[in-house]
């Protein structure tokens, strides 16, 4: 897992710094140290507008100098806020644990960006070493940060099925100064576990975080997002009051047995609506691919309770099983999700849906699209621009031209079929977040499913 900052000059020369968790490397520059590792590289634009490649090479480090990572990127062209985009690492780095691949996002920032105020966070990592079983690790929570001190912190952690709920979070900024890249180091304790962490602050007021959990047996990584939390201290059941689209993905243990990967992805995409804050209930429409089996267009009634700090518990029954999630709100109908029912430790987001009704033509346009968090090594990676036009899908991908069809119902749920298995299969399900934002998920029976987000 990596987090960092970089700049590119007019000639495509790249410089910056990166932090990483200790898997698969050991050495300097791990998260929470005094500085990130310096990198150099190149940015090359492709013949297709708004796409290209980034090359990161570690320099001036006794352990990693010369190690190179290659990423494909796609830029978002619309929306508000600073320039941003999505990227994927296509799996070109081999280690003793196999081939590494990954996905991520980037956003423009200023050198003097700082943290100050109330924040919600969501962090995740897949731990292929661990105790030999391997598992996904997820955490979500909130804290207040002021003058280098952290207060009013609380979080939930799911470490391969071992859940620490409503755990206290405390800590402070280390003595190391904020550097040129708006990186700060904090020393946290989450539920009694030591978590040194580096945070790269961006111009949106939040940042990207990366850290390591130091339990008694094995060091595990966490990386993810920090976002400003509005209306801190004043949340209640009425803070969930309008439709939102939610997504979550994980991988049940055992992920890695010491010789092979043995598990399958667990992905869910859906829509929440029909809120009754007094009764603490809302309606769910969702699609899920779990254990290689697709369960599509399901419905359920969820119960929920929102605390004043923005922590919400959500529970519903599916297939005779009780499913429990914790939500951490960073605003009304918006925030981070963590599953607490199983070792899959599903991690994800929920985002407010624009007012409907929707139609196939609602999402006409060209979108930046990239997969998020490959749950298992076989999960596909994709970063490209996808054009939707009145039910027709087209795109260029590294494996060839993508084409297909889609339809959208008034609720914003849609289905699609494409000629390439870009999300684990040829059939897809989608949920419209708004005219310029769509979430998609593979909907075939597969053990390597994937979720992607599309934005103007």
C-alpha cells in the first residue's frame, strides 16, 4: 500500500515522495517515519486524451533505489473541486508473494495544506502475511485535530472477523515538521493498538492516510481516506434522510495460506431510501456477488441508529443471515462503511444520490473510470475513459475496444452487458449517483469481482 505526493513539470519529469506499509518491503520510509521516500519518474500522455502513464522510481534509499512502479491514469474533466483522477498499477511488479497490482486516486494539492478541524476516515488493507491465514483489515472512524493534537477519536476495526467496535482513538502529531508535500506524521492508538500514520493533506481539506498496526503477532497495513466532517457533534437519525448509493468490498479469510490464494471476492452495490428516522428504518435495494455466486436485485429493510458523533450502526437480514455494518458520516447521507459480520471486513462508501427519477439518457457522457480496491489477486484492474450514449457503451482498454449496452430504471439501478470481462464478467449492474457519477459492479458468478466508479 502506498500514499504520497508528486509533481510533474512541462517536460513530463516527475518528482515527489511516497510512504508504504511494510508489506512486502522492510526498511526506511515506512508510514509514520520522519519523511517519505524520494521518488523520480516520468509522466507520459497517451494518444487518447486525458489518459497516460506514470512511472515512479525510488531514489537515494539503500533498500529500494531503482525499484520502479508503473501506473495508468485517467483524468476527470468535470465536477467541482481541484483537478483529480484515477489510476491503476497493472501488476508488473513480482515479489515472493506473487504479482502486485493496485488501484487508487489522486487530487491536486497546495504545498501549505494543513489539517485542522473535524474529520471522518476510512482505511483498509489486505494482509496476505499476517498469522499465515491472511485477511482483509478495515477501519472507519472520526476524530478532531487541532494544533497537532487529536481528540474525540473513535473507530471500529475489523481484522479478518475480529471486531473492535466503538474503540477509542488518541494520539498526536510527531515532532517531525510538515514537509514540502503537506505530509504530516501522527502517532495514533486505536483500540489499544499502536498505529503510526502518515497523512498527505490535499486541497479538498482532507487527505490520504497510510499507517501500520502493530499488534502482538504481525504488522499489518492500513491506507485510505480522511475527509472533513461537517456538523460534528450534531448527528442523529435524521442525518440519514434521503437516498444514497452505497458500495462495499472485501475478501473472507483465509486469503493467503503460505503457498496460494484461496478466497474469493465479496462485493455489494446498492441504494438506500425510504427513511423513517423515528422508527430507525430504511429500505435497501442491492446486488451482491459473494463466494462466486451473484445474488441480484435484492431488497431488505434495515434498522439503524446514528450517534451524535456521526457513528451509525446498520443491520438487516439477507438470506437468513444478519448483516451488520457501521457507518461513519462526514455529512448527511455521506461517509464510510465497514462490515462487521464476517472476516470479509467489507470496506466502502455511501454517497447521496441526486433527485430522480432517472433514465438511460441521464448518464450520457464520457466518464473517467477505474476499478477500486482489487479484493483478490485475480480481480481486474481498469483505468480508462468510458462513453455512455443513450444505452450504448464504448471505450478503449489495454485488452481492446470495449462495447456494450445498458439500461437505467427510474430508481437509478441499471444493468449492462459488455464484450470484455472488465469487472470480472460480461454482465454489470450500475447505480446512478447523479448525472456525472455512476457506480458499477460485475454481476456474473465469479470469485474475482470488482467495483468501479465513473465520474465526469
